[in-house]
């Protein structure tokens, strides 16, 4: 377990992404050509995939070039997304075929992956083989997969973004929580979701890990892990997480800090998948210049 934790902090600790001059250690190439960025959405029939198709179609400087999924195969992705006009791009279930046809144009291309942790490594390898960057938004990716992809992208000098979240609001909450952690001795995270998913959520785990290894031990007066109702303690620094599941609740994450005589609360609500689209469009514009793997959209903010 200690090995996984150390791997995680090598990947996610923001200080490890800065060089001696204090600037982000991100390898970039020269600006791509002025042609539209071609975008392939892998997992296009999912709710987030359909939202991504619409966002890319409407974004300036990029165009949808392919849609991959195992559902609605052969149907026009524009119709699946309820667009006014068909895009004349059928959903295909063969990623290699889609990438191969696009690579012949020799234009700048990005593959957005919304699939599954078990397929991410092969998907990124395929995209890299065809000279394309990747953006991966897939919860619960194993840390050894991230480490292996990082080494692979470094060797290939090809960019990739692994994004635990595409929500800019969520990232701002995490950054505010890091700043607050230096001033308060007590912290607890409360999250709510409408449906039962894996808990703690990826957002809660990310916040707890960001608050760890900052030289702070939290909740010193209540370190017990015996009472289940007190929530789950993540890491060794005493950060507790409480997860609520009730139909009708928005996806919400709240971080409570307290000190003598005061309580500081940071909250972020997600009401629609559309909140992820500004972050996705930003990621597409930035990843085309990368020559290595970057973990976390916050590196681009």
C-alpha cells in the first residue's frame, strides 16, 4: 500500500511538476498548424460522450473526425446527439480503423477517451502509434497504468492528459482546499451523489491526497477509526470523508475546515455534465503541444 501511495504522490503532487525555476515541468512542442484540430471521441454514445461531440462541433478551431462506441454502431453521431443536422460521421466500434483513416490526412488530431480503465492503456498506445495525442477522463485508473503510460509517452515524445476531473470548478475547490489546509487544523469532506457509485468518489480521493504530505496532521483530537459513522479516513493525515447517496441530490463536494472560533466551508455542485465541457475544450487546445504525459487538468489553468 505504501508503494501505491508513493506512486500516487509522484504523479499527483503538484510540487513534482515544477522545475528549479518554479515553472511547470511540461514538455511542449511548437504550436500546431492553423488547421482545425481533429477530434475522435471514444465512448461517444455515453452521456458525456454525446456532450463532448456537441461541444467539439461548436468549438472554434476544432472538428469532430470520428465517433467510437459499441452502442448505436452505424448510426450518425449527429442524430444520436440530437443535433439539428446529421454530421455524416457514423459511430464505429473499431478504434484502429478510425485512427487509421484520420492519420492519412497528417493533420493534428486528439483522441478523447471516456471508456474503461481496462482499455485505457491500449487506447493511448494506439493513438500514439498513429501520431495522435490523448485525453483520458476515466475514473479509477490504476496507478501502475498511469505510471506505465507516463513512461510510454515520454519515450514516444507524445502528449497525453490523464484528467481525474474535467470540471474547472472542482479544480478551483481543490486549489482553495490546499491553501486553506495551511491555516486550519481540522478538515472533513462531505460528498453527495444521486446514484450509488464507488465511494469515496474520485473527487474526494483527489482532495484528500492533495491535503496529504503537506506537513499537516488533521483532526488530532479525533483520530479514531473504530466508529464507522465518523466516515472513512483517507491516508495517514486524518482526512475524513462522508458520502451521501439520495435520489435527487446534485453531485456535490463540500470541504469543511475549522479552527478556534471559526468554520471555513468550500462547496462545489455539479448539476449537469455540461460543466465538464469548458475543461475538455481547454484540454484539447493544450494537449496538442505536449510531448509527455500530464496528470491533472489543473496543470493547464
